[in-house]
C-alpha cells in the first residue's frame, strides 16, 4: 500500500502552474514580484559563501544540466531533442527472467551514477496534463513503466545552505541527473525497448519515486529516502519494457515528521507548515487530493530570488540527511519503531550533536 492517502479527486497537474513556471508569468506569485539579485550585487556584500568565486562554482556545477534541455528547471525539451523516445533497432531483447533482468537494469543505473533506483508502473494521475508551454502531455503508447533514479547530492557542500556553495551541490545533482537518465534511456534503446528520459518535465517525480519504493514524503514536501533522507535529486526514464515494479516502503517518516519540525524552523521563507497534514495547499502550485504537508513554493522561490541562488535549508536541517554509516543505521532502526517518545528523543539528540546547523563553506567543501 502506498504511504500516502488519497482523500479527494487528484487531477493531472498543469506544469505551467508549478512555481518554477509561475515565477515567469503569474503576478499573483510572490516570487514573480520579487526582484532577482545578480551574483555581482550579492558578491559586493562580501558575505561568506557568496563570493564571485562561489558563484562561479555554482555556475560550473550547473553547466551540464543547463546545456541539456529538460535536465533542470529551465527550458523544456521537444520530444526526441535530447534522446529519441523510440528505439532505432528492429530487434528486441526479450529476457527469459524479467525479475533478474530488472535487477540488472538497476545495476546499470547505479553504474551510470544513480544512488538509488526503483521501478513503478506509471499512475496516469502523476503525468502532467500540460507542459510549461501548455502543450498536452501524453506518454507514448505502452510507456507505462518508470525507472525512477535518485542522485544523492554532496553532504558537506549542502551544510552551508543557503550559500552559493550549497547551491552548487544542487546544480551538480542536476547535472549528474542529466547524465544518468540519458545513459539509462540509451541502455534500454540498445536492447530494443522504447525509453523516454525525463527530468522535472513530463510527470511529477516525487509520487513516482514513492510508488517505486524509493521513500516517503516528508513535512518539507520532498522525497525522504532511507539512505540519504531528502538529499537527492530525482529523474525518471519511461519505458515500454515490462520491468518488475517495486513496492512502496514505509520506514517511519510520517510519524517522525509529526514530532520534528526542524525544516519548518530553519526555512527562511516560512514555506513549510508546522501543523498537521492537510488535503490541499496554500497556492495554485499545490495539487490537492492527497493528505500530506504542502509547502508554499511561491514564498520559497521568492527567497531564492532575493538570495541569488537556491536554498536547501530544509534538506540541511533534516535529521534524515546524514552521511552513510553504522551509527546512523542504528538511529534509522529506532525510527522504524515509530514511537513518539523515541522520535522526540532522536530529534533532541540530533540538535545536541549539532547536526543540521549551517557551517561555513570553508569547512563544508570536500577536499
Ligand atoms: S528551499 Fe529553503 S526556502 Fe524553500 S522550503 Fe526549503 S528551506 Fe524553505
Ligand atoms: S526536518 Fe524533520 S519534519 Fe522536516 S522533513 Fe525532516 S524529519 Fe520531517
């Protein structure tokens, strides 16, 4: 059973109403009315983590994503612009053992650079109704399976959020995601199957990732994975190969988020709710019908524009965002018990140990 509750009619969402799109055209969006600061303006303020060198690191990290359409939040791809959807081969590899083949496809995904991978049958409700240019979105016939790929972002870089160094970790995640999804699609093409590589376009990545067993939704509105918490970027490859789907997982996120509000406390924009889950959100960028925590992306993007780069405080401060290691594995076992008392204790210990606090970029960048 999926770790979310549908409590109303879920309509296919129009991508033009995402905050990333509305920031360009909708005067009711607070981010639209917030002037975007330039790197030069911010660098002149001489704040740590916002020097011209830091902004250049950020631009370098984004380079791959920005040169490939559809990889990041920018320009949308025309179909087939980056990778053709249809295989060019007239033969098709039909494995005898689909579960074993599915495992090998996942292994290939990890080889290409995915940190985690899952497979889901595509729930048509998660496919966008229209794209940012209001063109109707329909997946090609038979493309009802998604290989969902998570790319982990650099832990130490993100500790300096909301600086340009932390935003470089995000850009690096988008660039690697562009690489991974293109490789995955080509791999399937070479086996005679159709495959469509997708970043933020075509369908909502988070519910697909939940269906693919990669994690649960958190209070911060992000996918929470067992291994990296919310410190991942997501992409997917749609295919007509009937790979074996994974089952959704539950590992105590919802119960933990009920007692932990660290993301809401560290959000500089007040975007993340502190109360209970609700069936709808505060702006037209929220697609209603699922009981969850809805964040206010308008306010979030307004902060990004004033900050000059994106922010990741809700990732940095999350107790699930930890480097891999034995001690953290033990803590994750406690979370699985879903005890309110134990969860409260873990949130406190997390704070005492200093996890989630902002660190100066000089200490955050990996050597
Ligand atoms: S990215 Fe920053 S501003 Fe946006 S919701 Fe997260 S913490 Fe708030
Ligand atoms: S910071 Fe706490 S409340 Fe927010 S998503 Fe992470 S665990 Fe949940």
